[in-house]
C-alpha cells in the first residue's frame, strides 16, 4: 500500500513538472508569426466580437476564444522562459485584444494581464498552430479534436455498455447544447470538451480492465482537464467519469457493493486530483512570482467566484441552478431533449418493473452522479450565474446520466437473463 502511494505521489509530481515544461516549450514559439496571423484575423473581421452569436439559439464564448488566442503574447522577454511561463501573459478580450494585437504588429509594447491562476495548457496546441495556420486553423484543429474524441467516447461506451446507453449518455449534451458551434465561435470550449469526451472513453476502457486502472485513468483525465480548461465546466467530466466507472463495474461484476465502491472512489479521485493539479500550478508560479503575489490572486478569485457581487448575480440558495435551467431552455432543442430523456427513461423503467430489489438498489448508486453539476452550481454560484450560457451544459449532462443509468440496468438484466437461459439449457442437455 505504501509503495503504491509513493508511486502515485511520484507520478503526480512528474506529471506537474511535465505540464510546466509544456508551458515553457510553448512560450518558445516566436510571437511574431502569431501576431501577424492574429492581425490578419482582426483585419478580416474573424477575430471576435465578444458578443458574437453562435447561431444555435444562445451565446457563443467568443470572449474566451479571443483571450485564449492572445494567451502567451505581450510578455517581457527579459523575464526569461521560466518566469514568463509562470506569469503566462495574456491579452484582453476581443475588443481590447484587437487593439493590442495591432499595437504588437506595429512593433509597440503592450501591458498584458496574467493567467498565473490557470494552467493554460492549451498554449501547447494554440501557439504553434496559430503561428503556422492562423486563427481559422486553430478552429479547424479544435473541430477535428472534438469530432474524434466524441466518436471515441460513443464507440467505447457502445462496445462496453451498449448502443442505447451510449446514445442516452452522449446525445443529450450534443443535441441539447450549442456544443457543435464551439469550434467556429469559441474553440477553447471545443478543446475542453475534447478532453471531456476523451475522459469518458479512457475511464470506460480502463475500468473494464480493473477499477485500479480506471482510477488511474480518472486521475490523469482530471489533471489534463485542469491543464487545458479555464474553469468552464469541471462538473461535467467529474460526473461522467463517476457514472462511467460505476456503470462499467456493475456490468462487469453485477455486484452492488463493488459498484458503490467504484462510484465513491472515482467520485473522490477526480476532484482531489483536479484540485491538487491546480494547487501545484499556484505553487510553481509562487516560486517565480513570489508567494505573496499568488496568495493575493488566489484569495481574490476564490472570494469572487464563490459569492462575489456582479451584475445580475443573486445570493440565495438555488439561484445558480435556476439561472442555468433557464439558460438551457434558451437552446431551441432543449424541450425536445428533455422529452426524449423522460420517454427513454420511462421505457427502460417500465421494462424493469419486474426486476428484483437488488437491481433497483443499483439505480440511485449510478444516477447519483447526475447531482454533481447541480452541487457545483451552488458551490460556485457566482461563476455559474455569470457563465450560465455555457455552464448550462451540465443540465443535459445530468439528464443523460440519469437516463443512461436506467438503460444500464436494463441492458445488464437482459444479458444476465440470456446467460442464465444458456446455462439452464446446457445443464439440461
């Protein structure tokens, strides 16, 4: 046990150092080609604006796309590669960023902001692609990653848990949100969801081998999500990993205790590794920027995101949940997705009506993962209300988990019934 713990600790530390090395190497990509390509995008009118519609019924996250495109620019070369990677300079949003890009293209200096509070690991991809293919090139790459990982998630779940479970789990968030627009209007969201879909595929595959491997996959996925994401929707990969681990364990073992153990341990491993990865970013940044600076950054952001005042933010229990439900229903397909999930769950439950008590006890164990997004909304109420136009994706994710839980039980009950019939026939012959 001690040996495994030391191996896990050593692997975690090595991963954080690898993450930081990735930032350092990404910052070695020359700013010149990136600035020229972004300046061309500004002139062509394809950079921003921050309030660009997604043409799917809700807002795009073009503001964050502009910030992500400008991350790594405007730093002081005199800082050196390590300090620059720790500070992680970034330009402003679309409107302010456009002026800063034009200033940099003209050879002028700008005053960047810092993203030392985030890992911003997406620069490992965005900076070299921006330098070679420009802004549209990054969007194309993000779209390809989203497509490839989405297909991988669906195929992996289908092979292990069945087509009905895969459809119930994946389709609500694909068909019930503006996810498909993100490569062209907010590529940073597409990159984050690429990691989410990869999480589903990897955790399902690894847990099928053993729960221990599934937990390793969960930890790696949580660390990677923290590395590339800007606190968009962490509750979604957390909830999906927890459900998938439980569903695969139940399918493999048919044991309620083992399934509960998988759900609890996976549900704990994901947030712990995610949080520790974030803390390690702050610790590394503090080495180069000073502990006092990082403590101030951390304190200000934690206080603001958990309960800070902001236009339209309300401070009562349930405000964030209500805001996200309302925001989700602005998506044209939301009512159809809700109705489809209700019907699909009802069909599965009706066909399970004669199932034994042991089968019914598994349902809340699997479906409890659907509560994770709602809990996240309340803990980070400020963030969940301000960014409801994309955090609302947790609603169809929860619907998908609840619906898929019903179909997992139905599919496994059918499999075991067929196996029992085969066994009885073999014994009779």
